[in-house]
């Protein structure tokens, strides 16, 4: 692999992005709502698309709101129907309480243009991550839990 690919990149929007040869991606960090958010940029299939990730970061507040809304729309019923701990007296979540527990952990851009928003679940699903994908055409895929 050429040295240019493995050298850190200082991007005007993304800041310092460092290459991880084991994962074949660049990684960095930004902030949202005053908290750190990890950034990843996969480059398995060609040159890294720094400017595409920068466009996501520049619009991160709006995209985050949209991703949270997608998670609520897709997962609130699942939480209330199958993941309540009634033995502990856990009551049903509202859209507002569900959304308030989400914490954006990372944003990753894949070579095909899919952006993955990964949220800590605030123990909604007993520590599983909540993943929400935005396709390259700007449409949102169904949110899912992982881990």
C-alpha cells in the first residue's frame, strides 16, 4: 500500500484522519451536542472519499435528528412489545423518552456511499448498538439493533 494512503490526512472539515491498515479505513473524531463522535471512512474499494464524509459532518446535526427519528419509528414498538423488563417495573417508552436515551457514538461512510449512524442505546435494548443507515441516494434504511 502506498505511503500516501497510510499517512495521516489533515482535512479542513474532518480534522486529522489516521489510517488503520487492519480495518482498511481512516478514523477521526468530531463533536455533536458537545460530545465526541467517532468518524470512519472505509477505503476498501478505492480512494477515500474525504469530501463526502465532510459533507455529512457539515450537516451532522440535521442528519442526526433524522437518524434518531428513524430509530424511533422503527424500534419503539419493538422495545415496548418485546424488550421491556417488567420484572424491574420498567414502563413503556414514549417516542420522547426513547429518543432521549440515544447517544451518537459514530458515523461511518462506506465505499458505496452508505452512511451508518451508530448509537449507544441507553439500555433500551440491554446494551445493544442501534444502527441506522442512510443510502447514497439520501433515503433511510430501517434501523436495527446489533451486538
